[in-house]
């Protein structure tokens, strides 16, 4: 029997509603504890210990911009209204006409070929979804390696662009651009010693020296490989943590097969003419088929396995 028919099983749906709690940051299953319950049945653990267990709480704001400690809110009734990722999702309540005016900030429409030019993905640190990177021309091997190193050191969140993340410190840029060998390390250490000596020396600079220094800094920024890379590689700024995986991810045909809704890789389901879904998302869409329809592949075969069968 296909898994999609589980949504039609009343016993399963009743258990899901009775014992499960789905949140942005966790999924919880807990029996009610009633001995005569016909849905989840009696518990097998120690009743005294079981009665002390409470559900996981949602984030609750505290003082000075911080969230309350776990022990302070454990056992209390909470909601998801203060989840950081959900606060970013509130822009989906903006009228559609206004959202469209925002644009993707890339200057071009996302295409499969532009994704193949980069061949890398970036993960959101909040929702953990993969986002496709685009470039109008193919990256050189040097640019590819530099971008790979940068992606390991930045913290991306859906909705921001590389221009928002280009303020790397000078030391971090030096680390990313310098070769990793003993001679280079020794040279950097010597430069640091010279800089320390210069810092301890009082030097009076006139206006001309300051002006020349500013011009040199501007020239360095223009020739900065990281700055140039950020002008070449883009990520769609229209994404929020509520956005599903974009169609270009699948049409490119170079990335791992994942759920097009939540981005998970495990327990994948695949139907003809539809993008892949995981088991949980498959059940949710089938149960709410009146509110949400499955995303179609379109004219292209996005899954490589389909092409292999032919």
C-alpha cells in the first residue's frame, strides 16, 4: 500500500493528532498516560517518572534581547510566535504585489545553467534549507575554491545577500586568500610584529597622507578577490525560511535529491510529474490537499533516475 493512503487511515490520523506535537524546532511524540486510552494505549515506563515529563517549550523572550532559560519555561504553556525563524517569515503576509516589487536582487532570473556555473549551495543557519548560488559565467577553479572557503566561514540566513555578508575582517580575508605554508605563516607573523611596532610609535600625519591612505584603501577594495567574487555570485534574496526549495535546484540535476518542501534527504517519495517529497511532507500535503497542491516538475525531467529509466 502506498504511503500517501495513510492520510485516509483514520486510526493513524487520530494518533497523529492525539500524541504528536509539531513545531518549527522539534517534533514530539508523547502518550497521554491514560491507562484506558484506546488511541495510544497504556504507558510502559514508571508512572511517577512519566508524570514529571513535560513537553518541550518554544522560545520565549527574556530581558535585554535574550531568550529565557529552558528551566524557566519548562512545564509552561508556550507558542511559536516568538521563534526567530518565524519572525522572519512574517513577510509572507505582505500583499503579493508588494513582495514581487522586492525582486531577487540578482539582476537576472534564476536558471539551471547559472546554478551549474557555481555548483555550490549555501545552508540557512536557521531553517537548515539549501539555497542555490547563481553566476552568469562559470567560476574558475580558483574562484570555486575561494567561495568554498568563504561558505565555511559565513553564517547565512534566508533573505540576505552576499553584499550583506561581505564585511569580513582584514585578518579573515588574509586567512582566506593566503597560501597555507610555513613561509607564508612566518611572513604574516613578521608583518604582525612590524604592525605592533608601528602601533607603539606616535606618527603625525598631515592631510595629504590621510588622503593617500584613503585612496589606497579604496583601490584595495576594488582589487579584492572576495569583493569581486561577491559581485559575481548571487543568492536569491526573495527566500525566507518559509520558502520551499526552489525549482532550479532540481532542474540543474547536479544536487542531491531532497524534499522540495522541507529539504530533508531521508524517506523520500517520488511520483511521476511531481517534485520529490519526504514521507512527512507527503502525508501533510495529502491530508490538506484542498489547501496545498503538489509541485509539478513542468516540461523537464528534474530527477536523473527518470532519465535513466528511458
